[in-house]
């Protein structure tokens, strides 16, 4: 949950596009940008134990769910970004090279699923 009600998220085309940018306030109750998952795998061993392999943390394992109030201008801009190639997503944590996985408009809300490839701020 994002505590700041004035929180903004930036979305823009990674390549030059005069109409390929948005700076919008998400619905903070529904938006999910905080989460990390380690690259772990577990294999059972014959002695009743297990082996856990830890591949660490990487931004490439992150996904964001952004939710905005429904608006025809925002929907059109998001649809154009989704039709393009890579996008940059800017949050308070940094900038991320990403792909818009899905967008959906329902019940007065636009929901975007975003897959992160890399952290551009490191």
C-alpha cells in the first residue's frame, strides 16, 4: 500500500515518441509495486531433507500492477504504449525497463500488468 496520496507514476516509451508518455496518480489501494521474490528452487533428497538453491534477487523477477481511474485519454495512451515496444516505468524506487503485459478497463478502473526487465537506475 502506498501511504502518500499524492504519489505519481511515470510511464513512457523507451524509444522516442512524442505521444508516448504519461505521469499519472494511481489508485493507491489497488496498485501493487512493492514486492520482491528470490530465485529459489528446492529439490527433495533421499534422506528426507532437501537442497535449496538460491539464485538471489533481481529486478527481472518483479511485476507491477497499476490501477488508475478510467479515462479515455489515459486508456488511449496506455493502448499505444502497449502496442509499442519497451517502456520506462518511473516510481519512487527508480526507473525500470519494462513491458506492458496487459491492460484492462472495467468498473471505472484501468488495470495494467507490467513485467520488469531491468532497473535503469543501477
